[in-house]
């Protein structure tokens, strides 16, 4: 985790899971969170960057940051208000 990363209240480790499982896990976690709270999701599926971008646009949640870390990608989603 970088010091510039958004503060998050919950994390989903979806490492090793293929689409659509990382999105489904994130959706379930977001449903249990309060408005404006941040979810951190860790993925290893190369298509996850595109998937989370589309998910954020379709659901109204804000994709704050996506960072490629080589073998994994970290996504930060802010729960819609």
C-alpha cells in the first residue's frame, strides 16, 4: 500500500478469481457499506481493470484509483451517496 492511496474501510482479496467473481465480491461488499466509504479490491485477472471501470460507470460508484502492481491490480471504489 502506498501512502497516497485512499483510506479504505473494507478490503476484498479477489486474487486468483476470474470475471465475474471479483465484481460480484465487490458488489456484495459495497452493499454492506455506508455512502462515501471506500472499498479496496485486490485482483489478479488481467481483465479486471476494464471490468471495474465499467462496473463503476454502471453502478454510480466512484472508481478512485486503479494501480497495476505487476501480478496484481488494486482498485479503490467509493460507495455512491
